[in-house]
C-alpha cells in the first residue's frame, strides 16, 4: 500500500504518522510541500491519496491510475471533488478528526453551561441560596414541584439562536455540525468564504466579521493566533455584540483583549463568556476575568487529555490497511467500495 499525503503537516504530526505507517507496512510519500505538477508526478505510483483540506481534484485523480481510495482527515467539504471521484469510481472516506471533536464538545459544553447557568445553579443549590429568597423546601409530587427555586430570569435555550463561528477549520466544522442538532442558525467569518455548494454542505452562511458580531447570540472563536488575529476581539468588537450575547473561546487566548472583555462583562456590554484558552496559562492569580460576572472558565481541557492526533492517524492508517487487505473501510461517503 502506497499513499501520497498531500496535506502540509507539522513535523511532529508527520513523525507520528510516519511511525504508525511504518508499523503497518504502509509506504507514505509526503507531498505537503509539493506544487501541483510535482504532486501529479508523485501520484503516479500511489494506491491512495490522503488530505485534510488541500483539494484533490479530477487532475490529480487522473494522474493516479492505481487509485483505490481517497482519504480525508476531517470533514472539510472542499477537500475532494466528489463528483469527479464518483465518475472515476474511486471511493472517498471521511474520518472526523478526534481532536477537533473533543474541542467542539468543549465549545458546546461552555455554551450550555452559560445558557443553563450550570455553575451558579450548582453553587446556589449546594449553598441553599433559596433561603435568602424566603423559599422553603416542599415535598414534591408529579404535579407539585419547586420550579426554578433560585428565581433565575435568564435560563435560556440554544434552540433557534444564532451561532457565529470566527474561523472555519476542523473544529469549527464539528461545532457547526453539533449546533445544527440544536436547530441553531450558523454563520461564519473566513477570509475566503466557501462556494455556495460547500456552505450548503456545512449548513452555514458567510458574514463579514462586524455583521457576524452584531447578529450572533453566541460568538465562538476558532481562528489561529497570528499577528493578524492578535486581539481581534477588542473593545470595539465587543461593542458590536448584543448585550445578550455570549463569547466562547476554545482557540487561543491571544485572540481576545482580556481586559476589554472583563470590562464588557462588568458593564453588561455582553451577557457572558466561556473561556478555555487564555493569554497566560494557567490563568494568573488576580486576573480580572476571575472576578467578572457570568464567566465560565476551564483549564484548557478542550482537547481532552490529548491523543486526538494519534487517534486520527490510527484511523487513517487502519483504512489504508483495510484497502490493502480487502477489509472494511470506515467513513465511506460516496457508496463506492475500494477495489481489492
């Protein structure tokens, strides 16, 4: 089994992939640094093409006469010309990125935690704060309960809300997928908006950043931390958000002006923030965010306990081995089975 991997990867990720491939007896050619002409030349002897976001089109498929599988790491709908693959009879497998799924779950958890007031509710219930409201416990029955005994006026639903994704990589795609299960409207901001057909596959529509900030009930950050995105959520950006809006950051702390965020929370400029990433980590003692109202903090555990990259790699290598040995290929999306 010979695979051409066309996605540029960090050295440490490529090293893990190479080790897993070597152990499985899979020969890998690394094409992340190749241009299109070089890729077509390298593809001539490949049995499989592997990508994450870099597009595999009809030309590259045609340059791979022995092609038995196109493998996508993640759910990027633009990664493969599926019509061309179907016409060529080449199976396409899409394997969701385990690390991205972990962070997406953390993103949804922070959203739910804020909307459902989980931490204040836990503390208020544990500490009997209802006594300050003159409420006494009652014996409940099917029809008699002490509904909302802490008298919260703002326990909300995600249903029908607008989610604004800043960035649209692997993690944001997984968040969008989960948000649709809550019947949320999903909008996104990306430097290069997707073609309409891909937006329909994702279930999201593009907005300029100022419009996204103004329209969203939850703004969720999924952009990389670069010079261009440094403090992109500053006082001006926060002022564009609704007073009822929430900010969630499971990306990098440097995307947010944390002092401006703390001031916005204290002034009621926005309704809350769920943060799993900070400019300094661990969050320094005495941070203004620690005392801000309606903020939900987590210790950068969005990726779980790690291992997402290795899990993704193991899944991909297992599919390559399955093609070689005539086994079951997971994640097929075009109804075509690999040639044995």
